[in-house]
C-alpha cells in the first residue's frame, strides 16, 4: 500500500514538474528536440513551419510527433518515451527510455496531405485552444506549432473524450503517416 501511494505521489510530482512552464526543458532534454515555444517566432523565414505534438499519459508511454519544414526540406519524427520505473527486486530507479519509431523525409504530396488535415480542423484558427482537465491521472495532448510571426499552443487538458478536437487530429495524423 505504501509503495502505491509513493508511486502516485511520484507521478503527480512529475506531472507538475513537466507542466507547461517546464516544457522547454522537457522537450530539449527528454525528447532531444528544439522547443518551439522557446524560439523567437519573428526570426523565422516564411518557408519555415514546425509542428510538435506530445501525446502524454500518466501511466503509459508518451509519444512525440514532429513535422518540420525548412525551405524544401520536410521531415517527420515519431518517438516513444517510456516512463522511469522502479526495479521491484532492487528498488533502483530505472531512467526513462526514448526510442525513435519513425524518422523520414516527407514528400511535397505528404506535406500537402498533412496541411489538408490541419485545414480540416481549422488548426491555425485555434492558436490558444485549451480544455480544462476533467481528471487527474489520465492522458492528454500538447501541441506547439510555429511559423513566421505565429505560435500555436494547444492542450486538451486531461481525460478528454476520443471525439475531442486534438484527439481526432492526432488520430488522423497517425493514419496519414502510418504510425
């Protein structure tokens, strides 16, 4: 019983620690990616667009999907981040692990299909989309997108239904990219 309480406290601590104000550190250190919210949006060229989507879970693995366009170069990254664990035999902490599940260059046609999905959901019309959490220990989605002079920051809170905006968007992108 004490171990379960300790695990719950640890999960809550990490959920608070990796909240939005610490996302720059989480994205740069844990995901080894450039945090979009920490980049000056005014310095981007009009040919640059960056998208990062984090599907997080309190108890399961987190997933990171990124689409980066810089000039004619367009790339996709998809990573799984496993949680830190306690080895039950030794009580030692096992650090989180990260695995790149897919990394590839996208074609212009694939990027056009990606943009079509974004348009379907009026993506750039929801720059500050935010839902209030409806539970404390579920899962959610964080989105950061950056283009010249514009930063989108979105979250569907915690425990949003499957028919919610960001859940549907993420599922459509997984289908598009075969994730």
